[in-house]
C-alpha cells in the first residue's frame, strides 16, 4: 500500500469517525431536547389540573363519610393535543373518573402499570398503533391519603418523524462528507506528495543516466518538504563533488603508480640486458618505497573512515615530540642535499592528551611539504607556544605558496594544485598528506588552518587542547 493511499484512508477514516461521533451527539442532544420539552409540557399540564382541583367532604361537617374530588374541565386540553385521564384508586380496582374530550372513547388507562403509584412516573407507552409519552402523577388528599392518579400524555409521532428525518439528513450528510473527504484527501495527498514524486523521478533519472547535475526546484515555504528538497540538492552537490574527486583520484593514482612502475620496469630491463648494478637497484628501491607510502596512506584513511583504526590518547609532553620532528626534518634536508634553513621559532613546554606517533606524523607531513615546496635558499620555521587553553604549533615556510582559490580545498583528499606550480625537482604526491593531517587533528579535538601568499610562503597552524582542559575546552571564535 502506498503512502498516498494510507494518507487518504487515514484522513477519510478519521473524518468519518469524527462526523459519526458529532452526528450522534447532535442527534441525541436534539432528541433529548424535544423529549425534555414534552416532559415539561406534561408536568405543567398536570400541575394546572391539580391546582384547579378541589376536595369536598361529604356527610357531617366534623365527621364526613367521604371526600369528593371536583376536577376542572378537561376539554381545554383538546386543542393542545394533550391527553388527560383521572383514575380513582381508593377502591380495590381503579375507577375511571374523567378524561379529556380528545380520548373520550378510551376506557382503559394510558399507562396501566403506573396507576396507583405514590411517585411521579414518566414512560413511553405503545397505545394501539401510536406511541405516547405518559406522565403519571398521584392525587393526594388534604389528609395525606392517596385518592387516585392523573395521567397526562402526548403523542410521540411528530417527534419520531422529526428524529427520523433528522437521522436521514445526518446519514446523507455523513456519506457526502466522507466522499468529499476522500476527494479532498486525494487532492491534498497528491499536492503534498508531489515534491516526493519529483524526488523519486530525479533519483530514477540519476540511476538511469548517471547525471549528478540533477537538482530540484522549490517555490513553496521552507517546511519539511522544502527542507527535504534542500537536503536533496545539497546531497547531490556533495555526491557530484565526491564523484569528481573520485575521478581525479583514479586519474592521479593511475599516474602516480604508472610513473614508479615504469621506472621499475625500465631498470629491470636494463638489469636483464646488462646485468645487476647498484644504481638500478637503488632506483627500484626508491620507487617501491614511493608506492608503499602511497598505499599506506590510502589504507590509513580507509581504516579511519570505517572506524577500524583505534588511536590511544595518552598524556604527552608536546615539546619533546616537536623536537624529535625537528631533528628528523633536519636529517631529511641533509639526506636530500637541500640548501634550506630549518629554525626553531618560539618554543615553550606544553602538555596534551594525544598519540605520540600521530602527532609526529602530523608534523613530519607538514615539514615534508614545506621542504618539498620551498626552493633552495629558503627558510622553514617550526614553533610551539601556549595560547589560552591550547597548545599551538606552527610550520612556516618561504616556499611557492598556495593559490587563494585552492585554500578551501587544501585539506580534501586527493586534491593537488597544478603541477606546473611545483618547485623544480619536487616529487608530487597523491594529495593525501594534508587529509591525513586534518584527520589527526580531528581525533585530538583540535583545529588546523593555513594562510598563504603565492611566492611568499605558507603557514600551517595547529591547535590542540591542553591536557587539563581537553574534555571541556571551548573552541576559539577567531580560529576558523
């Protein structure tokens, strides 16, 4: 069953239930109101008869033999449609006393079961083919004795006809309302679900044509459907970007792997033709090491993505790790016979909760990039300071710098600037080093940013919370 069908059924069912409940309440209220009006009329008639009746003693003044009840004329009730009977119950059997002219032909009580009762009683009685509402009230003599019963009745035919018509009208209106609810529900459901249908169609087109440029337009308010459309478009932006990154990555990795493999194959052919020599063996070792680094970086990021990489954080003296990275960077400069100056800027002790291997990897990645992209004669500066609740490390170089439009993407995976801007002789990578740096900073609950000017150099700033405040540190507003 589709969502549209469910919505229509729920809407129509709920509305039908509410209409039935409302109709039942209206029907019962009107019926009760009409019956109450009849009962009030019967009670008023009874009171009028009793108020105009007299009890007259028969016999001696001080010792009467009996009491005679003189009733008013009951013919006045003929026009009003009210039936009146009076019965004497002082004997063993009820004795008919008087009746209104409109039921003079009737000789049996209107409500035989209620005659002789000491309390007022109201009943519906089927008298022949007519249904009557009968009020029976006792007639009490001045001495407190029960003389008889007065029965006042009114026909319920008009009431029954009115209630039947009312019930018919309510049922017809209920049916029309339910049908209308289904039609309105169908229209509302179609309109409400139209954006979802367009979303489904767009997703189907993407699946069929692999066109990631598909976007949805929305002209309505920014409600749930508006936000859904916006999220879908943002998702498509992200997918298109990631697909582009993937394409670039495949091209870059293919190129990066092709170069060392070509070199390895060429040296192997030379060795096969002319015999083994140390220069060819060293070239093979270098290219294998280059491919190994690339594969290791890819594996590291893949394991980090699916949570398969566990990183233990311990209390670290950050200054010790910075000094180790500083010494290793100097060794890299010397081993590559580079004319670069590596200096230690502002330096002070700092303690953090972190992983020594990952922090060292972070610094060596940044220092390695600085060495790679700084021409001979340049300067690289490494510093460590405490700023508020953070330990701040900076790697500053006087290299070729980074284009301004590339700065927002510099930490994305596989992103590389134009190779034409690389320092002469610099070995290009796969664009994974800075992505690894950002991941390391993230697991330490820190932040990393870069500032750069083309031709003047770059500065990478890393902020890691101090150990004593690492669980309750607030980010700096100025660091973004």
